[in-house]
C-alpha cells in the first residue's frame, strides 16, 4: 500500500479517472451498437442517422484518450463502408 502522500493522491486520481473513462468507453460502445443494429436490420437511413450521432462521440473519445485516434478512424471507416454497401 502507498505510504507517500503523493502516491496516495495518484491512487485517488487514477480511481476517479478510471470511473470516467469506463463510462466514456461504455457510451462509445452503445453508439456503435446502435449503428450495427441498424445495419443488421438493413435500414440504411437509420444506420446513416445513427452513424451521424456516433461520429462526434467516437471522436470525442479519441480526443479524451479513451481510445486511439486511428482506432476511431478505422471504426468509422468500416461502419460507413458497411452502410454504403446496404
């Protein structure tokens, strides 16, 4: 267990940040799932609308450091390609 004041503070900060990051990641997954559900249903307009909502959320996740920016770019590219092929 940490004995230095600074180490104890780091533990508190890490715990707080972990909660926030998990919530952000869960939110991203929810938005992506909405797009994938619309794609699976074959509804191109709903999928396009869901992607339009998901895109800023994913990019915000990359900006906040929850996911890598290239992972977000890849995810958006693949989702838009799947929507285009409907």
